[in-house]
């Protein structure tokens, strides 16, 4: 399968995935009883990531397609995470607990605000380590947010519920946005690991020329 066909296929799969997230949320399939672990929500996060990992590990053409994507574009997409301010708003109105809303909100704002700069300045071989480090920070933010969302009820069982994350519109974040952003981070790191750093010539050292 060519890269163009993979592009059409993955675009279609992402659209179907988003449609499923919206439909399942509207049908309240992700809601759980108070005090119960959010297993449906957890599966909605893990299944797309597991599918991506297995597909990329078993299909060389798919891996080649992923490595052909523009790392600047993939990184720039992360700027949407600046919308994490909504967590802070919901916390201010007492709809989400601080254990989840504060780290998730400020973390997403930090990643979203710096994504354009990272895409323009660091997405190249000469800044490979810094680029990978920022991607790891983005992964840490998402994993931390999921962990806080799962553990908030156990840490403070009589506190504010995280139930708002299981219904629309907030349910789209853990069931679609979080795993998608994680996958984009994984792809970007895989791409950066293929880069070969191009050192600048030392002072007084002649520039290499392709013409002999």
C-alpha cells in the first residue's frame, strides 16, 4: 500500500474513531457508578493506543508511512492542547476536582503554548535531543492527567466527582484527544530517532561542498 493510500485510510479511521467517541458518549456508555473504577473510559484510552502500537510493530509499510509524515505538522497539532484552560474553568466552578483539573489544565496549556515554537525551531536534526525531550514532556502531561483522573475518586472519595469527564463534551478528551495526542508524540519521537545530527563546522574549518 502506498503512502497516499495509507493517508486516506488513517484519515478515515480517525473520523470513524471520533464519530464512535461522540456516539458512545451520547449514549452514556462511558459513565460508571459512583465509587466504581472508570473501566469503559480506560478502555477507550488504551484500545486505540494498543491498536496503533501493534499495527506499527507488525507492518513495515505502515511504519514507513508514519516516518514520512511532517514532524513540524505533527507537533503543531499539539497546540490545540492550549484549550486545556477549560479544566481550570471547570475547577473554578466546582465541576472537576483540583487533583485532576489543575495538573491537566496547566500541563496542557504549557504544551499547547510551546508547540508552535517547538515545531518551528526544534523539529530538525540539530535539535533532536531537545525535540525528543519536549515530546516526552507532552507524554508525561497526558499520562499524569489520565492517572489523576482515575485516582481522584480514590484519593478523595467524598470530594468532587470526575463524572463530567464521562459525558459530552468533556468525554471527547479522554476517549479521542488524549490517545490521539499520545500517538502523535510517539510518531514524532520515532521520527527524531532516525535523524542524524549535522554538526556545524568549526571556526576556520572549510564548509563541505557537494561539488568536486
